[in-house]
C-alpha cells in the first residue's frame, strides 16, 4: 500500500494542472520559396486565460517527426522574441510585449527557414513562461505543414518592385482582422507591385496625374485558368497622394475596383485597385491563364497606381487566410527601399539576375517577369 501511495503522489507532483494558456496556429503554414531559400511564415496566437500576468521567456519550435529536433528558437534574452511579438494594443513598447496580462493575447509572427526538399511534415511548440517566481513550460499545438504551394504565372509582365511583400514585419501581414467572428490575415503574402525608373521614381512629370505613373494602365493577367467569382467596377480613381481618396474607405471600397478569381484547389487570386471601366470579365466567366482581366489603376485605399495581388483560401480580401504561392519562374534583379529625410523617396539597387523557380518575391525586391 505504501508503495502505491508514493507512486500516486509522485505522479500528482509531476502532472500539476497547467495554467490556462491557449496557444494556437490559426492558419497552418505552407512551404514558401524565395531567392534566399524555403521558409515557413505563420503566426502563433498566445492567450493568457488566467487572472495573473505571465511573462514569455522562450519559444521553441520542433520538427514533430525526425526525433523532434528544435528547428527554431526565440528568446527574450536576445530580443528575438520581442521582435516577433505584436500586441493588439500598439502602444505597448517592445520591451513589455513579452508580459501578457490576465485575459490578454499576443500575436507571434514566425518566419522559419526550412530545407526546400525535406521540410518538416508537422511542427510542435514549447513555450516557457515566468509566473511570479516560478517557471512554467507548456508544450503542444502540433500543426501540419503543407508542402506544395499553388503554382501560378505572374499577374503582370516586365519589371516590378514588390512593395510590402512577404516579410516578418510587412504591414500587409501584420493586419489581423476579425470580420466574421474569427481572426484572419488575408494579406499575409500580399504584394503591392509598383514600377520604378533608374532613379527609383515611380512616375515622371506631374505626380498628381495617374497617367504619369509607370505602373498605370498595365494589363492584369489571369494567373491560372479559373472562374471569376467577384468583381467591383464603380469606384472613381484617387488623385495620387497620401491622403487623397476619391471615396470614403469602407469595407465596400477598401480594395477599390477588383477581380477575384477561383483558380481551384481552394485558392483564390485577388487583384485590387483596378482602373474603373477597365474590367473585361464578369462574375461567372471562365478565364484562361494569361487572359487580360482588367487594367492597373488607383482606386480604393491606394496612394498611387499599383496592383495589390494576393492568393487566399477564400474570395474575400480581408476575411480569408492569405497563403503563399509560387510563380513558375521569375528573376530577382535588385532591392528597393524607402530612404531619405525629410522627403522620403524610393531607392533601388540592381544586381545580377537570380532565377527563382516556383517561388514568391520578398518585400521590396525588384523582380522581372516574362514580357
Ligand atoms: Zn496592398
């Protein structure tokens, strides 16, 4: 009897009831490929459902197979954890982001390099918290990794700058919205394509005329065979400028005139800010890869002519989950950034072309698609 009692109390000591902390991955990752290799880009939502604050100290991500080895590590000690964390209240300074008060949530943005030919089949997560003077280690949240991103052809021809493209800090990716009662990041892999000249300028002449922007009027192409599932074509264009919108920005107008294409396999291609009157397709039309859908413009929540392009798992810009895709082929030919003070401008540098197969441009890369 004594031995049995000892066994029971030892078990009780090692299996204490863990604190109520939910950590979940709303959208399991798909392997994406860039000119610098393959990666997984996804988020972990950490919600402290207890009444007392918990301070996150470390996050480890494991390959759930292959002996469960650690493939990624974020730590408060080297600030990598603070950089990856965002809080719904933006005023929280970086240094305090790791402290998650009772009832509060943190979003963790992960970007994990993986072997393109042998990525993990599933991931598992371990979180280490400080609670008062004790350390709490929680383990769980096994998510599958989708290996094959959908392969498409480019939505535009020629050379483009991939502004606000995939990165761990892109404004597109950091916009978490709960529109249908659950959070989603529709723009997780969205890119705003602009054209720039050798000086980095996206226009010539009078900057208040849409026609003077190099991107303006380019043909937007179907990236795959598909069916048109949504269009909008009634929103007037903006005068280019940070604060000049032709219409009030609402859920109805935010994407401007647009086309949504069902390309099969649960994937939808979305083209936003299109020129009014330029749509060449209607809802229900079947289109072929490469077919012209509309012309690039400056409608909706847009500061200058560009096309916002994304692939998502549903036909809406903001309430579907954005997923990566691979262009069958493109070249990375340089990088762009916003530089200069007090009048910031775009500056791009070029390098020898780097060919990418079945990959996606990264934030601010200068890329070349077939003519
Ligand atoms: Zn955009």
